[in-house]
C-alpha cells in the first residue's frame, strides 16, 4: 500500500495522520482542560458554545463511520503486507509463467488498493469532526463519505483475499522449496567436511589420493556460493548446487574410505594376472603339437583357421606382461585409475589368448569324437528337428508354412551335411559346423512358435 495514516513520509496523509493522533491526545488531555475550564465556568466566563440534540448525534455517527473506515483501512493494509511477503516468497523460488502472472495480478490489485486508500484519506482530510459548531448536515455528509470509503476498502479487501487464495498451489510449492533449502545447504557442508576428514585419514595411512583431493578442491568455489546464500544466487540454483555438492562430496568420501581396499585389490590382481600369464605361456606351447596332429589326421579345412594361434598367443602374452609391468609402476606411484585401466587391458588380452589356445584342443577333441561316431551328432540334430516338427503340428491339421518351410530346409541341409562324410577324406569340421547351424535355425523356429502362441493365448 503506497500510503497509510501511519506513514509519516506520505504526502497524501498529513491531516489524516494528525487527526488520528489528535483523537488520542484529546482523550489524554481532557481532564486537564476540564480542570482549567471550571473556574471560568463558575465565574460566568465559559467560552465553548454547546450544541445538543441532532448535531451531536450526527457527529457521533460520523465519528463511528470514521473509526470503521480506519479499521477497514488498517485491515486492508495488513492483508496487503502479508500477501506481498507471499509474492516475494514465490518470486524467490519460481520463475515460471504462472509466477510472473501472479506478480502481475498482485501489481494490478495493489493499484486498486492505492486508489481506494487515496479516496479514504481524502474523505478523512475533508472533514474535521472535532471542530466547534459542526453542523448536522456536514456531519451527515461526512458519515456518508466515510461509509462509502469503508465499503470500498472492504470490497478491495475481499478481492485481495480471493487473489491470495488463488496463490495457494504456487505458494505451497515455493514454501516447500524454501523448507528444503536450509537442510540441503547443511547437508552439503557436512558432506564436504566428511569428505575432507576421510581424505585426511587416507593420507595419514601413507596412500596418496591426488585425484580425489583435486575433486574436493574443485568444490571449494561451490561452497563459497552456498555461503553467499540464496539471495545472491537464487533459491532454485542454490538448492540444485547444494544437492550436487552433497552428491560429489559423498562420492569423494566413499572413494577415499575405499582406497585402502582398492589398493589391496590391485595388488591381488597384479599377482593373479601374472600367474595366469605364466600359465598361458605354458599352454600356448602345447598348441603346436595339437596342430601337428590335426594336420596329420584331418583335411586342411579342419585346422587351417588355427594356424595363427601359437604366434598370436605368444604376442598376446608378451603384450600382457608389458602391461603388467606398467600397471605395477602405476600402482607404486599410486596412480590408481591408470593401474585399474591397465589391469583391465591385461585381463582382456589373456581372455582372448585363453579362448584361442582352448579352441585348438577343443577342435581336436570334437573332431576325434565325430570321426569315431558321427551318428551321435546326426541323431542329436534329427531329434531337434523332429521335436520342432511336433510342436509345429500341435493342435493343427497342417503346419503353418512359416514354420514348415524352415524345418524342411533344416532336413535338407542335414542330409547334405551327412553326405560330406562320404569319401576318403571327410571334412568333419564342415559337418560339425553345419549340424550346429541346423540346430540353431530349428531353435529359432521353436522360439517363434512359442512366442506366437503365447501372444495368442
């Protein structure tokens, strides 16, 4: 509200403010005035002209109207001040279109409040209800004007109340965020303190944690902004910053506390992978005899894709051992991320080598089995086809062509694979890969049938 009877700096209300104060002073000074007037009265020198009857009744009614208008004025002023606090709470948190609309609405209703207040003050200034000789008609007119001003103030107050009720959702959301702000900032501060303490404990144990220290130091400017408060950086931004600082500080604390365990884990992996590399060196040396037997007993198609295994295994193991040395150096220098990355590379190299070395022995084993008894592989594949055919015919008189066609193709393909076993030098590896491929195609048909029936059910 731009002007109230209690605001001494308002150019609109000098007489109204003095009038309110004068009323109070009159009540205080009345006994003294009466005492001073008594001697003159007894001496026959009374100076005030006394009026009774209708004039005094109209004066009293006008004064009552003035008091009622003043009460409405102050009630409206208080409500506007309270609502301004609500608007400031919303704008401190919310920059959405709804919040901007609320601000615009408050400004509009504040203008109407100013207009009603101005008319009330004019009505108060226009009528001196305490002057001697106040005519009844003047008092009645004052009462009418003051009552009108009071009614206008009351109407604007009701409009202000309705507007305040409409702000409920926005205000609730803003108050919720403000309620989260202080605890969030405190959690961030406590998180930074806990991270700093954990980092100090790790360093005292003799471990370096330079990367963690750098991450913690990077949060220093963020703490400064948190300490500057939401007034400088905004409530949503401060809340987001506090939550982010708390998360990152917690991550630093957890990693700091885990660092001794991580160092021990790296030490264990260094030993384990070195032992595995040595074992693979021994196994790789056994691949060449396996290849010799494959060359002697089976056609080239059965082993030529394994020719590179010995040389590749030797290269992979040598590279793994080099990476192990680098990982050991990184661990000694306490470059933990580098050590972890290098050990992952070593593990991948050894896994690849293990698979290729195992492939040679597995090839010889499977070829020996099929050479000795190919019928077992044939029966296994035929069983898979027949099982799929029974499933395709279940509940049907004729199979669905989408299922029957690939199953028929599987039968034909199996027969062709069996045919490759004839002759002096059968290609057993081609036979094995073909039967495996047939079983995979049949498995896809089975999956398709079950999915379709499951969806239909």
